[in-house]
C-alpha cells in the first residue's frame, strides 16, 4: 500500500508524541524484504493474514524514509530482519538483510528454520554478520497443527544452545492460540531462561497480548524471571503495557515498531477478548473473511492515523500511569536496546 503522511497524522504526532519521544530512538523490531523474495504460490500461513495487506515489500531505503517521515526531528536506528513466513526465500531475504546491515551499519537478525543444524546456524550468523536469531512460528514443521506448536518446534534446543554459547539476541513470537496466557508457553519461557542464561531473549509484542484477556496469570508466573525482555511492537493496549511495566520494570521493556506493518491506518478495539483493527473503507481490500479487520465509515476513516502512532500513544498512557521518569522513558526507547546490543558481537 502507498504510504503518505497526512495532516491528521502530523496533528496527532504534534499533540501526542513529539514532546514525549526522546530525540534518539532504537527500534528493535523491523522487517525488510523485497517482493520478489516471496514464492508465487502462497504457502499456508499460521499467523494472521492481514499484515500482508499493508506492504508488498519494505526495502531498507523505504524503512529509513519511513522514520524520516513519521518521526520528524528524531534519530532512529533499527534492528532489522527479513519477513519470516514460509513462502519467503530465506536465503535471499537473509542475504539482503546482511547487505543492508553492512551498508548502513545496522544490527540484524538471521531469520531461521528449525531444520538447520547448530553448526549451520553458527556459520550463517558468522557469514552474515548477524547478532542473533529471528525464529518464527510459521517455520515449525508443517505437519504440526497450529494449535499444538511449541516454542521448541521452531526455536529448537540446538539453536538455543548455539545462541547461549555466543550470547546472541533472540526475537521470539509466542505460538499457540492463548499466546501469553498459555501455560506451556510460560513454562518454556522460564525453562529457556534457566537453561540458556546467556541468550538475550526478547518476547515480541508483549507476548502477543493485544487484549486484556490475553494476559491471564502470565505476569504473575513470569515475575520470577530475571532476564526476559519484552518489546511492545504492534501493541496498542495501554493496560497490558502498564501491567508489563509494573511486573518487570522499564529496564526490561523495549520499543519495537513492527514496521512496515504499523504503517497501517487503523484503530484497534477488543471484543470478547479478540482484537479488531478498524480501518478506512476500501483501503485494504476485501475484509469479509478476516475476523481481525473491520471497515469504519468514510467519515471516521478520515480521522484514523497510523498503527504505530496508536501504539506509541498507548505506551505514553502506560508510562504516565506508572509514573515513569524522562530517563526511564529514554531507556525504553533507546538506552535499554543500545546497551543490550552493545554486548553482542556481530557474527
């Protein structure tokens, strides 16, 4: 989809974000890829299909231009990785990410598939100059039903052992329909932290807890953790963000965007524990079969801004509720990630 900053966006940014965001920002969750990396035949995906409606591709130049347009006056550094679904050629998307990281001097993660051996993962990280791994639920063996996939099915123990040996960063999406509140996911998160203490594990999207009902007892169970990190990419739920801040403190929360997906124009609501993205009419195609998408009136659609701006406003509300200082906010948006990544040597 075409990307354009409108007056409604500029007004939103000035009113809610410009004075809140620090001048220097580190974005730990961004995707870059070219559309030719996708196979013509679309493989069955286990995740939601609506993110594909936002962008056919996102080159490194488009990503950097997005920052310039969406964050005027701010300096943003991304952590980059490719698009991780099964219908994307991993060889090409990882090679492209590696070249972009070298050209622009950016940190990057290797998108993985569990069939690779530990030595193959180590060699790919070394050759590509990556600082860690980006596994994804879609890469789990296709014979496993989506509701039965465990973390170890797409982030196998031999990959974790390699990451532990090298102190790599790992960006993890939680599987299973219950996501963050799933008892097995919580058990495995604590197990990974105990067994592989040198892995710098970031749980993406606050565990995909997009509605209050997605949390369950997760923060109570995970409170014993000492190292788990969470990014709030593509999450607009201030209540969930506030709970995460109170459970783990601002030093373990990181800003991530999930660009280019969060260029979507939308406002998110929750209905009976399920999130729904409210979008302008006609902008994202036929939505009748997507339970996570719903069109609003043309008049309301004119007032919708970017997904990313909605997520940032939600975090501002959570930060205010928790009484975060300016220094703590700066850490969430830059300091925490900068210190974390400084401890990891490129492959």
